[in-house]
C-alpha cells in the first residue's frame, strides 16, 4: 500500500524534548516512513529543533531501510537544527 500526500502544507515550530520515548524523527510533513510514500506539491514553513542526534528534515525526517519514497515539487522554509 502506498501513501500519497498531495497539495499540502504545514506551518509552525516543533521542538523535540530530550527524554521523550516517541517522535524523535522530525519532518515538516512526515517524521518517519517505513513503506511506500509519494509527497507532491507540499511545503513546510517553520522550525524543527532536535536536541539529540536524530533525523530532522524540512519535508521528511527519515526514510527507513527498504522505504520507497518520491518527493516532487516540495520545499521548506525555516530553521532545522
């Protein structure tokens, strides 16, 4: 099964707090995927802040092993740290 995300956007600020058990991979649209994913015509405007060594991405935080991901016509504006 493939997930399609089209014509979407997200705005805001996300901060990972050390000690949380879930949600360590931060993405403006998707934090983590383990399967088939297409993201088209999307954007993120804001900031993503992780205080630990975890994946942070403006559109997608992490595509795990064996994922099939296509990202087309997407962008992010803001701070990623």
